[in-house]
């Protein structure tokens, strides 16, 4: 197969899905929705669907993709700060489970579209809980300074508006504090914040049918070969132990990265080894067009030379795109690299293929499966 391409380990995906099932099966009121933004490859989606997960979408395109791949509309939740009218209409016509509404302005448009189409919308309000996830600034979402969700002091009148409106069914509240979170503390703070908020709202006569705690569980990018499973047990246990669910209340999760990150790697071939005065460059045939995370977030992905076990040397592993940011790693210590060597960039199953672009008129990457 022509490089670069994505290679997915379906066995590892299945083991990850089995672990999710093991952690959640004692809880019939828990629902895990896979955040399809992490990876929408149909082969992976089929496994994820068969494992019983629903879908978390953030666009009309994602809703269509989920439906095309056999996920029932009733398993789909729909978030996003900027839902276009056509996307709202699509979601209403298909009968998705729930809109996660991010502002009063959006709520008014959903009401308008429901009236125009003669439909009813199930809605949850996305709350900005002001919890610091201590993660990369580009992927934190739960702080007042972020654009996501409705801030707590502004929530009550919007809930009342949703409850009184005949074309809406008010389901409850939605939260998502950020992504690539490895420390359990921010999730504990989130659970505490949900409890406080729920007590407070109940005091005012407002009942919640469901709570959605979003996604965000991180994975080990530094030692993926030793640690290929996210800390699913500790993650689910935080909510099991701390969240005070009311009888009959439903709890939703939206995991993306934790489900697919470790099962995917980007395979690329070395085109040239170039010796500079201070650096040696390994120029590979993948660039930020295939995997943008290092260039965009300064993210680290472990790099492995699959073709050599020679002596270790230092290389800047760079791509062919005409931009200096097209660098996968600086000063990577790797077994001696030669032209033609195959290189694997690990932990690329989440936000790899889905964030690929055609910049420089490059073709989108293909994929294969083990
Ligand atoms: N739910 C909502 C509302 C979200 O915005 C996200 C991710 C998720 C769930 C899934 O989060 P996860 O479990 O994957 O952390 N492209 C970035 C990550 C962006 C995440 C955006 N929202 C990256 O490559 O790190």
C-alpha cells in the first residue's frame, strides 16, 4: 500500500470496547456515546456500533455519517456552539435523542425550527461548569473564558423557558470540561459541581431527567506500547462513587479519544535523510496534512522506526509540506534511519484521519486494518 496510510489494530479496539462494556454493564441507566469527531472510519464505526455505543455529533455531516453507518437516530446526541439551521432541521427530521444546546439564542432558533417543521425537540442545556481541566489551552472547554456552554448564573431562566415551551422536552444538563485529561481530579470536581447544581435546581423545583458529563479521558502518548488501555476503570469509578444520581436518572458519557487513539498509527516512509550543520533531518512522506496534532497543539506522538535496529541517533522527523511547523518531533532518538525505512507514528487513531486535509493538493490518507 502506498504510504502514508493509517493502520488500525481492530483487536485493540475490541479490547477497549470490551473494557468499556465491563465498566458500565452494571448500570442500565448509563449510556456511552462515541464522539465521532475523533475518528469516523466506517470499519471502526461498525465495531463501535456493535459494542452498543451511541454517537455524539457536532455537525450535520457527523449526524449523516452516523446514520449511514447504522447508528439509530435515538442514540445520537448533538452538541456544538454554532448549529446551522439546516443542521437543526436535519436533526429534527431524523429524530435524534437530544440537542445539547449551548446558548439562549440557539434555543430560540430550535423552537422556531420545531414550530416550522411541526416537530418536538429533546434538549439538554450545556453548562459551562468553570472547571479547569489542566490540559492544553487549545482543548480546554469548561472555563468561563471558553466559548462553550451556558454559564451557571445565567442558567435558570433558560431552563424555565425550555420547560414552558410545548415543542421542547427538557431532558437535563450537559457538561464537557476538555480533552486529554489524565488526572482524575478535574472529573471529581465536575461531579461535585454537578451535585451542587442539581441540589440547587431541585430547591427551585427543577428536576433533571438526565445528566451528560461529556468526554475528555486521556491516553498515554509517551508510552503507548506499555500502556495501550486508557484508565477506564478509574474514570467510570469517579462518577459511580461521587455523582449523586436520583432514582431513574440517566447518565450519559461522550468518549472519543479514549476509544480509538491507541488502535491507530500513521505509517510513513523515509524519503530522504538530510545532514545539516547542526541537525540531521529524516524527511518522511507524511506531513501535517495526515496528522496535524504535533503542528497544531505541539502534541507528542511516539515515533518508531520499523525498519532498523541500528545505533540510536538524533533526528528531526519532518514532513514534506512547505511550512516549518510540519515537524513531527525534534531531536527524536531513533535507530539509524535510511531512505526507504518505514516509520510508525503511534497513538494516531483519534483526531488523526478525521483532521486530515488536502493542503498542497495532497490526497487524503487511506487506511488498512490488522
Ligand atoms: N463531547 C464534546 C462536547 C466534545 O467537544 C468533545 C471533544 C468530546 C465529547 C470528546 O472528547 P474526548 O473524549 O475525545 O476527549 N482535536 C483535539 C481534540 C479536540 C476535542 C474536541 N471536543 C486533539 O487532537 O487533541
